[in-house]
C-alpha cells in the first residue's frame, strides 16, 4: 500500500504542480490585477459565502461515498444513481438557501444574480467531487488525478485567451471569469462520467427517500464535518467584507496572502484525497495503518515547513512581484498566513485517518468548539487589525485543530508513538528555524535565495528521513523496468 501511495502521489502531485500553479499565478492572480483589489474582494467574499453553505449541497455524501465504495466496490451500481438524484434536489435547496442567507446578512438584490451564478459553480464543483469519489473509490487513482486538474487546465485555455488576447483583455469582467468557471466545470463533469462508463451506471434525478434515508443518516456526520470546516476556513473573508467600512478592499488585501496559502493547501488536500480510500480499505481489512500515516506525515511536515519558512522569509518581494499595488498589510498577512500551512497539513493526515475510521463524532466535537473560538477571534480582531487580525485568527484556529486531531488519533486509532520519528521531526524543525533567522545573502537575487532555501530545506528533510528519497528512486526504477 505504501508503494501504491508513493506511485500515485508522484503522479498526482506532479501534474498538479504543473497545472495548478499556472492557473493560480497565471489566471487567478491576473484576474485580481485586472479587475482590481475591491472587485476581486467582492468575488472572494461571495465565494466564501457560497462555500460555507456547501453542507446543503454536499450533505457529506462525497466523503461517505468515497469511504463506502473503497470498502466495497460492488455498492456503486446501486448507490450511484440514488445519490445522484439526491444531489440534484439538494443543489436546488442549496441555491435557495444561499440567496436567502445573502439577503438576511444585508446583500442587495443587485448582487444576487452574481452570487447565484457563483453558487451554481459550487454545485458543478460538488458534482465533480462526487464523480471523483466514485473514481478514486474504485481504485482508479490516476484517472482521479487527471480529473483533479482538468477544470484548471480548461480555465487556463479559456481565461488565457480572454485575459491575454489584446482584443479581449480590455473588456474582461468578473462575469466573464465566472462563466469561464461554469464552462470548465461542465466539461470536467462530462469527462468524469466518461471515465465511469465501464461501470454501466444509471443516471436519474429522482430518488426514494425511504431507500436513501439510511444513507443520509450515515452521511450526516460527514456533512457536519464539512459545515464546521467550511465555517472556520471561509468566515474570515466574508466577515472582513461585512464588518469593515471598506470591506471589499480589505478582503482583497487578505486574499493577496491567502492565495499562496490556498495554493499550498491544495497540495496537502491532494494527499488527503488519496489517503482516504487507502486508509479506509486498510482499516476494513484490519491492516496496519501506521506505515501509511507515518509516510504521509513525513512528506507533509517536510513540505509544509520548508514552504512556510521560505515564503515567510521572502514575503515582501513575493507580494510586490505578484501584485500591481500591494500595501505593507498584505506582506504581513502573508507572513502570518503561510505558517497555517504546517498545521493544515497535519490536520489533513490525521483528520483523514479519523474519517476513514468512522470517528467523526469525536472529530466534530473538536471542530464545533474550534468554530466558536474562530468566530470570537474574528469578531474581536478584524475591527481592530483588519486583514492581519483575520490572519492571526486563522493561524491560531488551524493550530488548535491540528493538535487536537493528532491527540485524538493516537487515543482512538491503532497508532503507536515512534520516538525516533518525533525526534527527527523536532530536530528538522529546529534547524529550519535557525535558517529562518540567518542573515540574507544580499548579493544574490531574491528568487535565487528563495530557491536555495527550498533546496537546503528539502535536503535537510531527506537527511532526517522525512523525504523517502530512496523509496522514490526505487519506485521510479521499478516503473521504468515495467
């Protein structure tokens, strides 16, 4: 299982590192620079609002479906059409709830068409994730990897023309961007369905509540986890826009730093998506999950810590090289936010393990307390410190969640504390922090210094055994001979 994980994570991360950075920095970043901080800040706030209510649209069905299909692949023929029909009606309920919530918190009727369109894209994205839960649950990990980047690849093609063609770029609007997302998501859904054509699955928009009631009840803990995680990860942008007089502008500043954290988090999320079906399968067969959890922890701790140190150290030149107009507040925000990548990475490993082990009740209690803490901090810090206050609240919240998930996992899951592993990770982090306070090499251009920090950091990680370089080399050789 470790070999399969390494092989698939090589492929998964490889294509994502090729496509998603091009999208984030070539398209999404260009959109903000083209539309301006205030307009993009409005989009970010509306996107966060639509994301928070995804519990209605998703209801935990994707995680539940992924776990159950991975444990018993024969369920897909019966489960797929029933869940697809349920998701259709949940999507309609979600669009209505999103509109009502927006009006309740003070958005004008003029904003509703844009919000509904953004929410519709969330529906399409949810259907993509549902397709992926079936594809990965069936063990088609490479096809799942292709689907994971296809929408971004299509966005590169569509928005690349709209943003960079001289005859079109001057008229680029937020509406164009949202419609480009709609087209990309729609085409991705079609490709995902093609990947599943060999399963001879039925498509229907109706469902029997009597038949689905047991599935919905089982998926409710997953739905609650989605709601709670959405609340504490997306309330920051929405509250910035709602609580401050120049909220749209402040939300745009916050997103200057959050964009890099989001890009980094996408990599950790890929690991979680690959770990869930594998851990579910191992636990159902009563196999030892320790090696796979340790491997995932090593990779994510090494990658997240190296990235956090390097980005935090060079936050100022990074921000000013990316954005046309960036205040000092954006630099400080990024410098704080990027450290959230470390606890987020740990959370993805251990929350995925708890999900695979059906320990969602305990996990949701932790997440519920965390949401309350996060909201209190945001209400207190945002009016005083703006985007910087939201960044502080995010870092504290993510750290609380990560530590709690690790402690809970060792208490309720079949894990053992390996002192050698703990010592290696601690020594690695201490040495990386020493490198963080070393003087800069002013004679070198900052991108070269940034690259050296990454190279030295990953070298240290390999020395301390956090990057299984030997395993990767052997794996690549075995594939070359195959």
